[in-house]
C-alpha cells in the first residue's frame, strides 16, 4: 500500500513513512493510491470479532509495511477494557463502542454509537490511543524522538496529551484558542503537569491555531531540525483508526450484508466523517453520510450549494458546541480529491484559491470553478445545521423521552439525523463526548449539572500550566525550539 498527496507533487510513500508527519511536502494530504476493498465474506467473518481484532483487520489493509504480528499486538494493547470503560457506569465497555437504540417510529430507527468510553471522555480517544502506541513503537524501532505539534478546539488536545503523556521520546506542543473551550476541556488539558506536555493558549480562534500547524508543517527545514510530527486529523493514521468504528457500528446494527445503514456525524474539521467516507469507499454498505454542523456551517453550505466559503476569524462563532467552531475544514481536501477523480492539479488550484480568495465554487455556471456539485450525491453526503436553541431543545427532548443525557455536539447530530431518517435504514449518530465536558450548556438545558465520571469531580480546581501567545508562527517556533531538549 503506497500513499500519494492530494496535490500530486510528493513521492509515494508507505504507511510508516507518513505515520509521524502531517502534510505532504507539497502541502497536500496523504491518501492511499487506491482504497483497499472489503469483501462480503470478510464482513461476515468480522461480525463476531472483538474490537481489537476488527481494528487489526482494518488496519492491516493500510499498514502493509508493518509486520502483522506487531500490528495485532498494537491493536490489542490499545483496545482493552481497562482503557475503554463505560464512563457513565464505570463498567467494562464490552464492545468498546456499543450501540443503543434511542428511538423507533414509523419503521425508522435512530441509534447512538458510544465513542466516549476512553480516558478523556471524547471520541478522539478512539484514534489517539492507537496513535500514541504506533508512535512509540515506530520511534523505538528507529531509536528516534518526536515533537508533536498540534491544534485543538477542545477534544483533540486532551486526547493527544493523555495518549502521549509519559511516552518515551515524545513531547507534545498543543495550540488551543484562548478562553474558547469549555471549562472542563480547558482543565483537562491545562491541569496536566507532565514534563513532556506543553499547552499554548492562542489569542484567536481554532482556525488560527490550525493555520500555524500548517505553516510549521510547510517549513520543511524547521520541521526536520525540530523533528516535528502531528496528531491532528490531517495525520492519515488517525483517520484510519476512526474508520474502524464505522465497521463496528454497521456490523452491530445489521444482520446481513444486504442491509444498509446511514451515519450522522457532528462535523467541524471533517476528520470524523472523512473516516466514514473512506469506509464507504472500501465497500462498507453505507447509505448516507450526514454532516451535522453548528452555527459555523461552512460544510453544510457546501453540501447544499456546492460553494465552499471559509469564514475569517472574526466571522467564526464561539458556540455551545465549541469543538466544531471551525470554518476551514482540514480533511475536506481528501474528499475533494475523490470528488474530482484524483485530479491533483485541480485540487492544488482549488485550495490555493481557498488561501487567496476564501473558497471555491463547484456549483457550475458562469464564474464557477467546476460543476461537480451534482456528483456529491454519489458519495452519499447530506448535511444539516443546528443552533444553540436547537441543541438546548434536543438535549431536553432526549432527556424527557428517554432519560438519556447527551452532550451539545451529539445533540447537533441527533437534531440533524432526525431530518434524514427513512424506514428500513438504521440511522446511527456518532456520539462525540460525555455531557460533563460541556456542563455549562447542560445546566442551561436541564437546570442541573451533568453527571461526572469518577476521577473528574473537581478537575477545574486543579492547578493549570499553560502559556498564552499571540497567533504568531515565529513566536511559537521559538517556544518549540527552546523547549524540545532534543
């Protein structure tokens, strides 16, 4: 399995060669030269597998240069009941990402796939724990060290830091938008005192943080001298790890491969739903992939109109589902590459236009950049938008009807999912996080605090360690260079 850049000007590499990096040297994102396919016989065999064994089966299709015995060991080291416990009850999570039926009516079924049983109570743990073990394995083989440089709107940062804390040869430098995460999310990151963890609060929005990560990734001399790697969703291994739970969700919701399911995914940076797109391209019988956005509705606008129009920092809303407060979706380029049938020169031109003109138009007609909008339906994508009042109403409704408390992002997913349910096709909403991480809004919706898992009762009161900086790439580079110890 070889990987190529979405922009076409980077040499093909294998899985291990792209594992520790982010952007390709030409500024594009890595994709396999062709997607591996899954047969109906394989799906039948996978129905009875544990999550760790399913992860191994999916991963080995992509990491063909890693010895299978090592890959199996890494999967089993990662996906254990000790790491992924049911955070609501403290019990063994069983299937790691269990499905539950939320509602059934008129032949339609709405299910919730629990993805928040990991150590930081968010779906990012599903991939980040594996990434930490893959990094440590690869670095040990090469007697190497790595400085991880990433950006977060809330959950990626804590998941990365908890996965990498104490890992030999690894330091983490994580950017986050200053005072724009929930109090719980902030405390989860900033309270870590591990000497290999560095938190940088940027005076700006998430897109400013993300732009700095890309700027550093494109400074090849600095990246090489400081041994920079990334854990953001531009990292291919992280996206592939997320593909696994789409297979698990499908296999748990169906009894035969003749059946289809749909997924609704709360979407900001397009990484989580991109994993669903990859699973569908591999042959998983997915009917619809529904992107649920908040007030920052760049993706919803594209899937409705064919126009991709990024917002400036001042136009990006700070919302009650803050992990989706993103107006420039990093992984979107991977889908556009597939939409354009792998035409890397057009991909390069379109994303150059994003940087220079703020977007592009694939709706067809005079002045547009193409007419691929009509092709989007072939990939199963649909979308919808949820606002603060929508998520409050959804949280209250789900609590009253089913005695289940959901977080703000999952509420966005449920609200939009209900708009696309059809008889005979189960709709699976991917849970984003536990409600305790967004207690301010839970209290507003329900008039009480969200239940807190054991060990997180007073996390906001813990001492915090972080640096506040301007959105200045040069300043961040100086900080990294001064604290690497490499």
